[in-house]
């Protein structure tokens, strides 16, 4: 049982991360997106919006950007953005770049 708790509390290393934005004033709180989210990144808020509905809130720390929530939303109030972890820049400049440029431009006078 303790192993299950440790596994669920451990943060997964993901290649793609997601960010969910919800228009809370238009959300009716139907909870279809909660059912569709396999990462359990969505939940129902304790507050109500201007229309009197409890709206959906997101935990973007666990979102993987799968867009299932946006696909099932009947009112299209969910937008999902995917982000990739920053890759280290790789220097692709040839070591003999000066010589190559000199040969293209020609000898300076």
C-alpha cells in the first residue's frame, strides 16, 4: 500500500507538458472533461461563476497536453497548450567558418 502512495506522489518525467486554460465564466461544470482526463489534472471548484455553476479548475503540473478534455467539452471553453522541455542549444557552426567565408568572398585587397 505504501508503495502505491509513493508511486502516485512521484512526479513523472514527461517529454511534453500541457497547460489547460478554461473560460470559467462560460463553464457549466458538466464534468465530462474530468472523466476524460487520464492524468487527473482537472477538478470541480468550490466557487461558482457568474452563471451560478461550479466550474472546472486545472492542475497544470500534471497535465500532459493530451487535449482529451478540450475534445469532450460541449461548450468549447477549454484550450490546451503543449510545451516541450527546453532543449540545450547545439553549436553547429563549423570550426573553419572564416576560411569558408574567405573562399566564397575572395581575397581582400
